[in-house]
C-alpha cells in the first residue's frame, strides 16, 4: 500500500510517501514561504528523486484541520486536485491527531497545541494504548487556560508539542501542576510522514472519501467571517 501524505495546516509545509509502513521520502520546510508556492514543487521533487509514478499511489492522506485557514484551503485544494486527476480516494487526517502521532508510544498524555490566535489554541488530548493512538478528548478550539485546567484534572504527565508551545510556554510553566515536557525539534511540528502513516491505518479501516466529498474542518469561523457577522449585527442594531 502506498500513501501520499500532505500537510500545510500550519507554518510547516510537508509532503511524504509511505509504502507498507516504510517511509520512502519526506520533504518538510518550516520557513516563511507561501504553501501554494511550495507544496506541489516539493511533491515534484520527491517524485523525481524516488522515481515515483503518482498513478501508483493508493490514496492521498491530507491534514484536514484545524489550522491556518489559508493553509488548510491550499492543502485541501491540492489533495482534491490530485485525487480527481489520479482517480484516487482521500483520507482526512485530523491535524492535531497527526501531530500526536509524531510521539508514537510515549507514556502519559500527549497534548498538541497550535496557536489559533485570539488567546486560543487548536488542541486535543491523546494517549497510546496497546500501540494504538487513542483520543482522550477530541479536537477543539479553546483557551490555553482551559487546556491546562483539563490536563491538571487528569493528574498524569503530559508532553506538549506544536507551534503553540513557544507562545504559551510561560503560561504552561506557571499553571501546570502535573509533570510535563516538550517534544524535541524533530517531532514537534506537523510532519506529512505521520499523516501518511495514519493514512495507512485509516485506509485499512475504510475511512476514505472521494475528492469531491472532502472539505477541511476549520473548527471555527474565519476572521473575515467573524468581522462580517459583527458588521451585520451592528447594522441590524442601528436599524432597529
């Protein structure tokens, strides 16, 4: 089984090929470039270096959200375009679930945190049981204070990862009452290899969709939508 993984849900752009539990190639860039300019060239480079015929892949796994609205749209559009062109199914991987899978089989709780702005994070709480990733609390958009409160109540050691760590590092140090640690640099951001590896598992479980069916999971409305709603509410108040 050969899975193409794509992740442009955050500041990282990442592309990977996993075949039968073997990572064939991964191209990950954490730099100030627009994902629309990097994702397909990265895939093209991997295809050339590994002599990959894209028609040979079985499915396309994509980080489906939450995350950056622009990044998710780019990843979704890329996956949908490839799926339609290649006539391959898509596998939607929850973004923070993919992040948690970076820390395979570590003990205790895993808490990915992505900076969602407005003093919130995209997060979830996970653990590994019998070598399988289990969802303790599903993806959510909440304040970091709420996350810390939840984790303290569980009373277990926690490992944090994600681009929210440097943003909320001081708050975590101040408020956490249970043991905690931070994942090291090579596994603390989005990786398409984890998305593709989870994609293999999901594929075997029949969790696929067509390219036409796929939509990103934003978890909350965009800033533009919030501002439009606020303007409309203000206009309605003025006219009432």
